[in-house]
C-alpha cells in the first residue's frame, strides 16, 4: 500500500498547516512574518546587500494603497498587507512559472489565503472590488521594484506592469532592501496596528 504524501508544513510555532485543507486555527502572525521576511521577491534577482522580501513588498503595496485611498478602513489595510501571505508557506512563485503551473497553484493559494483571512477576522474571499484595488497597488509596487531593484528599463516595465501613478517621495525608501530581522519586525508591527 502506497504511503500518503505529507501535505502539511510544520511551522516554527509548532503549528502544522495543511496545504489542501488549511485551518485558520493553524495560522499565526509570527509564522507569517518570519516566513515572508525570508522569501525573496524576483527569485532573489535584485540589487542590494539584502533580499527584497515579500514582507517588505507587502509593506510597500500597503503604502501605495494608502496613497490611492487614504481613507482605507482597517480591514482593507489588513487585506492589503496579507495579499501575499500564502507565500510564507509556498514561497514566491514568479509570474511566468505560475502561468505554467496553472489552476492547481491558484487553488492552493486561494485556500491558504482564505484560512489566513479568517484567522484575522476578514471574509475568506475578498470582494472583486477589493481584489482589483489590491492588484492596482501591487502592480505599481511591481513596477517600482522592477525598475529600481530588478534591472528592468522603464518601457519594459510599463509593458508588463502598466504605467504607474505618481507617488510621493515618502514611498521610495521602502525600496531599499532591509535585513531579514527588520523586515520581519516591521511587517509584524504593521499588521498588529490593524488587528485591534
């Protein structure tokens, strides 16, 4: 009889998160912050002495979203900060590889995001309007990362990520890659601001 494959990931908190049937009870902020601070955007193909982590990317996206809508409610801040949270378990799969993998990846990612959202008191599935809003901020962040960190020229980045909106200079320091410990701490603290 064939042995069933292990489909759970053990976290440093001791939680075991099942990829096929994730439970909100197995989600912990410390695990998310720890993992996202150690996952490199752009598969690590960025300039600087440190990786540009998914934790730092999430903070950049939230800062851009805050510029797009300064009146965002608490729940929207949380949803934006957590938009890539499944990557603490499954890593940051680059867009070209996602296209190759297809629906299996999307199903796992959606299940994990649903469990994460429920853990933080958000609806399991974000509304279509919220998804579009997050995507808008995410694409602007991707444009900035591509041109400042990942070696893309402006015209090439516009082709893939669209023409960016003007942003205040206060956003740009978020593009300087941080040490892992700083990314973890700042991500955790920002999420905690919107949990109460």
